[in-house]
C-alpha cells in the first residue's frame, strides 16, 4: 500500500483558495442523467466570502499524481452552529436546472446537445454525432441533462462532464486499459457481481421506418417500422421501445444495438475502494492486477467515482462495469451492421 504518501488539495471558491482548514471534501462523479456534486465542509468560523454562482475548482494530489477533479459553480451554502457546508455542481447540474421547450429539425443528436449546452452557457466537448433526426422535440417533461443522456444513448455514447467542465458524449472503448491498478497496492477492497440476463434483445421502433431522413415519407406514420424485416417480439426476453424521433430503420437499429451493449456490460459489475486516485473519472478504463481468481479478468470501465478526503483518510470509491473486447466500438459497429443490414 502507499500509506506513506501525503494527499493534498487545492480548492478555489470564488476568489479564495484553500489548502488547509477544510474539514472534509467529497466529490461524486456520475454518468448522465445523474449529476456530479462537490461538497465541502468548513469550520463555522471560516472566513468564506464566496457566494452562490461563484466559480469552483478542486485539484487533488495523492503524493504521486495530481489532477483537476472538479470545475463548476457554488449551488448552495448551508450554515449551522458547528460547520459550514458548500455544495457545488458542474455543467451537468446547470443543465439539470433547465427544462427546454424547443423542437429541432434536420439535426444530428450532437447538434441538439450542443444547442442545449449553448442555451445554458455550458461548454460542449467531444460529442458523438449520433443519428440524423428529422425532428427532435426537447420537451419540458425532461431536463436538458436528461435529454443529453437520451440522445447520447441512441448512439451508444455515454454522457458525462469532463475535468474542464465541458459536456462529453462519446462511445467508450473499453478494450484497452488506460490505467493499471494493483490489488494490495492502490486497491484495498473489491466486490464483483454477475447478474442473470433477463433480456436478450432490445428493439427500438421508430414511426416511419424510412431508409433516409431526406425521404419524402420521413414524417409519414407507417405500420411497418422495420422496412419489411420485423424482429421477434414483444415477448419475454424481447424488450421493445417506441421512439417516434427515430424515423429511419438504421437509427432505430443502432439505438437497439447500443442498448444491448450497455445492458450486457451491466450484467458484470462491481465496486472497489482504493487509496486516493484523482486521475480516475467516469469512463476511465482500468485493468486490475493480482486479483484472486474469478473476480475481474478483463478491463473494466468506470460508471461512478467518489473521492473523499478528510483528516483521517483519502480514498476513491468506484463503481464499474465489464469492458474488454465485447465493449470495443468496432465490435459495436459490427453488430450494428448486421442488424441494420437486415432492416434496409
């Protein structure tokens, strides 16, 4: 273990920088539509001048690696007789405040996401193009952040906020590890779960089933959503979902294959606790070495990362899903080609 290393932090709240006096820091990084959050506990008498809406940045250092783990803004300040707690959100939290009411025409999923970000003054980073959409109704029954998660999922992309506070929605390549960790060195605890698979096929049905969004029939409802090649179901093990915005058979087929890919990965999942690892974020791909037989044999990708620092400990807790060759984007493209080829 690396207990001889001395963790440190640099926290900026508004115009103030803190490297001492903070009682506890807790950062939770999640995938959309869940929202990242930083919580800071200070003594009640701490001379905090920052206000709601002020900029926030947190850098963590475990003694070997330093990384910016959170950028955003102050969302709430709570005071009592013994402590002062500052809660902060990043771009995902800002988008979660917004319930849009706008329809987009002749746009890709990435174009809609970028427009939703622009409406709230949020930066967008790496965005998967996703399906071509004849229209997309960004209605107020969902927050903008929920719309981002929905649009990303149709392309097999995962939406999250990067370290620079920009929204990313990219397809994760979990076939090659970015980080190598070792049980007994960084990692102290690990649990893995394998679930039974209740669904062996996901089918998305659009409303038109045309071959191209430029078709004259793209807005015309049809009884044949699958261009003459209707899959099995709905039935036990065959889950169907109706998505009117997916007007082409290809877009609907892509969404179904992407959902299947994510579902299969979630059947092999788990969590681990490690010494503070500020370089880990949602979407990071990790290989764990020296594990007992039968736990995790392939690279994994991270779906939730929580960093906690106080006077007694500095830890990173992680939730993960299976990666490896079955979560390679090229494998996804291959499955889509087979499925879509039968629909056209």
